[in-house]
C-alpha cells in the first residue's frame, strides 16, 4: 500500500535524524516537534553547556518512570469517571439486554483498539501524542489536524468535568448561590490538580480516584436498592425492561450509545501515557486489567441501578439516590470529578507546551522559567474549559457530542486505519491477514457510524431540549 510505503519512509527518516541530529536541523525542521522526552536525545550534539546537560538529563529521567501498574491507574482515572455516572440512563433507553451487550461489546472493541495503539507506539517510539500518529498516516497535514482535534477533545473533556463539579456543588450545598460561582470553584480545583507535569507524580491520586468512584457508585446502588425495596410492591414492582423503551427514537438510541462509547474513551491519551513508561512493552498488562475493570463496573452499575430505579433513572445516576443520599454521593465523587479532569488537562498541556518550547530547555519543566510557563499553560486550558462548561450547560448531550466528534475517531475508526497502513505486513487480503483485516474494517465502520449518527442525534436532542425549555441559557446563575 502507498500509505504503508510512506510510513516506512517516514520511520526511516525519523531514525536517521535520531541518530545524527544537529542543532541547526532541529531549529529549521518543519516536521512535527521532537517528542518530550526524547529517548535518543544526544546532549552533546545540541551544543549544550554543562548546566543545560544536567537540566536535560534530569528532565529525561523525570519523564521515564512509569510502570505498567501506574499506567493502569492513569487509564482507570482517565476512563472510569463521568462514563460510569451516565451508564444507567443509557440502560433505561436501550433496555437491559441491549445495555449489557453494548457495555461488554464496546468494551472489548475498545481494548482491541487500545492494543493496536500500543503496537503502533512500540513500532514508532517517537510517537508521543496522538497527533504524531496522525503525522505517520497523513504527513504534516495529518499531524496538524489530528493534534488540533486531540486538543479540542481534551479541552471539552476538562469542560465536562468542570460542569459536573458545578452540578455536584449545587446538589451538595442546596444553596441559592449563583452556579457561575460553583463553576469558578471547579475551575480552580481542576487547575490545582493539574499543576504536576509528570504522570508518575500523580499516579498516587489514582487510588483516591478509584476509591471515590467505587464509593459513589456503591452508595447509589445501596440507596436506590433500599428505596425500591421499601416502595409498594418492592423490587418486583420496578418497571425495568429487558428491551428498549417504547417508541424509542433514533436520537434517544444514539445518545444512549454515545454515553457508553464515551465511557470507553481511554485510548485518546494512551500514546501520551506510554511516552513515560520505562518498559512500554508491558502496556498489554495495563489494557487487559483496565478492560476487565471497566466492563465489570459499567455493566454492573448500569444493570443494577437501572433494575432498582427503572426508566426514571437520571443522568448522572447519583441524582436518582434521593436528595440526602445524592448529596452524600456527590461529595464522595468529588475527587474522581477533579482528578480525572485534571489528567486530561495535563495531557493537553504537555503536548502544547512541548511544541511551543521544542528547541528550549524550558520544555522539561524543571526550571523556574519552565514551571512559570507550565502553570500559565494549565491556567489558560482550565479557563477555556470553564467557558465551554458554561456555554454548553448540560450533561448527557455534552458526553454524546464528544463521543460522536472525537472518541469515535481516537478509539474506533483511527486504530483500524493504523493497522492497515502502519502495522499490516504484506497484503491485507492475504490468507494470514484477511481475518484481522475484516475485524478492523468492521470496527472502522462502527466508528464512522458513531460519528455520523451520534452527532446527528446529539444535535437533534439539543435542539429539542432548547425548544422545550429543558436547558438553561449559557452563563446564567440558574442552578443546573
């Protein structure tokens, strides 16, 4: 294939440049910026003085400490957050059978595409972010376009966490304080959690994050179960259904599927996380553990809470636990809301910061100037995310928009393209490659379907919500 030939040529050039790179060529190159950290960085060939060499050496060591267990924690933090809170509502739309099938099926597909991404990272070590993979596929245009989309997606994700923080504070306090105040508070907390620049430095927060989300889900399950048991008729009276709800519309179905797709969106940041691994070959352990944990949590959360609450289950599901318990559950979930959001902020910050300072020691973020610029970048990102959260003040549809526009590509249709053009050895239709090629083609079609149908249904749902007055105006003090 021509794409495979181009990719091979790209790698050959990349390896030759890595072996004999000069300071002049670095400054004049119009290709993608050098990765951070660069494992093949030769300090002497960059004409660095002794102090700069120490800074560079410390910087490389700082970003080369991640183990597969820490990678697992990062992926859990990045993935198991907002998604778990929206799954029960998706079950209410799709029904129990379709909900379980979607959770398990999409989860398995997400693990497979994550496996492809890891293989690409091992084959092309210079890939540090998703934009670099776009460069392998489509040259300079691919690098710029995918990088831009990558940044937009992560900023939207940070914005959705900011919105959830606003909802949480409003429910916890039950006050009449302007919701914009809660939004600003959420923005500040996200900013503070995103100040560390190394993923290895924040993995300990993963334990807090994981305990937080499990605690919130557990509280919701127990509370809704008790409420259903005490209601007339008990649990047997809950009108949950094994099949999709009656008169389900195209829009409702795809919004629900979009929520599940978004829940498995960990692939977008995988390149970035693996860039810090000291043994990247161990990534398969991480995605296997993550996949099992995600599928189990999402399926059980969706099925159990839907069985307890029925078709009236809300999104996020914490709102279905009753006023008092909901406030407690929101309080318990605060760490996961802000820790998960901050990691996405760090990823996009690292990418942009490394590009701006690609020819400077500042990119290592281990000097006074490096930290000043880093903090400024993080502040700008969180402010933009807050604006998004206030401009699009609704939960479920925001998740579906992100799923349709961005996750469909990063998690579903781009990995199969990578397999065809970067990993496939020989003809794709050869006997040994054809079964895998068929699987990847089907995954690609699924990703495109999520993109087109999900985007249409989300926009249609938003239009209907505004028409019926279900959504408040942007930048208002009204409680969510």
